[in-house]
């Protein structure tokens, strides 16, 4: 942010259902400065979409375990993990769009449907109670 006067940033794989560290620094600064964020790779390069890739590599055990815990909460609410992953970032006031990165037309169409999948507020509360969401993470309503 210190290098220029920006309208928007592309933030890939850093503000997701799995990782929310930008809430500690970048995102509050963007809100104050009126800078929009486009969140790319909301599936953390695949692990939140049912693959084992995280940061373009096989996921280490601690990441796989965290994803399993998130998936269990989603399963308890009958919500596909991928739907929660797509919708979560959009609750933040600085986020203007998500770029899920579909590999083909079928995935694009699936993502479009999952963006409208009804997610109960109790799912977000359960994720927060399980310490799977940052304390300051806004959640969809």
C-alpha cells in the first residue's frame, strides 16, 4: 500500500475460509483507505474444493486437519464446503469480488450455483466457536 495510490488489490489464497491472516493488517487498512480487494483462489489452490493441493503443493497434515474440521462443521449443516468457501470472503466490506478460478465451463456453472447455496448463520457461528474463523471475520448473512 505504501508504494502507490491504489483502487484495488488482488489477494490470492490469503483471505479464505481456511486462512484469514489479512484481517490483522491489510484488510483494515484497505477499509480505511477505500481500497477494494478481489479475492482470488478462494479454494486455497484446491484443498477447499475437494483436492489435496494447498499453495500449489500437497497439503501438510496440519492444513489437512484444519480443512477436515471445517468440512465437518459444513457437513453438520448439510452445506458443501465449496459453497462456504466461495461465499465467505464476500462478507468482508473491503472484498468486492471473488475469482474462484474454474478449470472448465462445468466448474464455472457449479460455482455460480454454489454462490447462491443457502447457508445458515449457525454454520458461521459453529466455525467461530470451534476457532476455525478469525475472531474479527465478518460472515455472510
